[in-house]
């Protein structure tokens, strides 16, 4: 159980770094100062095509993996602390 917690912590760090890199790469597409604060959403009001592009799908998958891994990690760590 301890080894599994170490593996999940390492996996959580890897997912966190990958999610940060993917989000920053998507932000660089807008290349505007306002895009960092949510101002780039006006360009996609009517002009964006339906569905997500590849980077959007990767971002969603990494976000889901981050949440699921965080929940698993908290459950395993709480079980380790109990006894």
C-alpha cells in the first residue's frame, strides 16, 4: 500500500506538470495580454467550430486524470494514516 501511494504521488506530479504545459501552450495561441485573464473568449463566441481540437481533448483528459488521481491518492493516504 505504501508503494502504491508513492507511485500515485509521482503520477500526480507528472500529470500536474503535463497539464500546466498543455494549458500554457493553449494560452500562447491567443498571444494577447488579455488572454491570460480570460479576455480571449470573445474571439470564440461565434467563430469557433463545434467540438474540441486535439489540445482541448488532451487538456480534458489530463484534468480528469488529475481529479481521479487526487481522489485515489487522498483515499489511500487516509487509509495509511488510520493504521
